[in-house]
């Protein structure tokens, strides 16, 4: 599971923002896999960051594997890659 989370982080880190990506990396390092996935999905959904079909499938598979079904609606909130976001400046990075 650790490897799958790191692979997913690598795939989406350009849309997370530097500090958020470092946070998720740290959370994976300390074996808080559920928190890592929850935060990754939350950051992407909040930023309306686009995800590819493969990234979405990976997030959903991890959520099912970790029995985190409550994440499914948030994963589905992330726009598909290729869709234009109607909010924000379009760079996909989360803002504080």
C-alpha cells in the first residue's frame, strides 16, 4: 500500500502544491496511509485539480482497499483531466 500511495503522490504532486506534497509524503513515511489518502484527495478536490482516469481509479481502489468508502464522493468531485476548472486560477495548486 505504501508503494501505491507514493506512486499516486508522484503522479499528482504537481497539482498539490509543494508544501502539501511534502506533508502527504511525511504522512506516508510515518505509515498513516488513511490520512495520506484522505489529505491527498481533499487537497485535490478543494483545488478542483483535474485527475486522469487512471489516477481516479487508483484513488478509488485504495479507498476500497482501506475501507474508506467515505472518500468516494470526494474523489468523484475532482474534475477529469481535460476539463476546464470554472474556479480559481487554473493551476490546480491548493491555496491557504
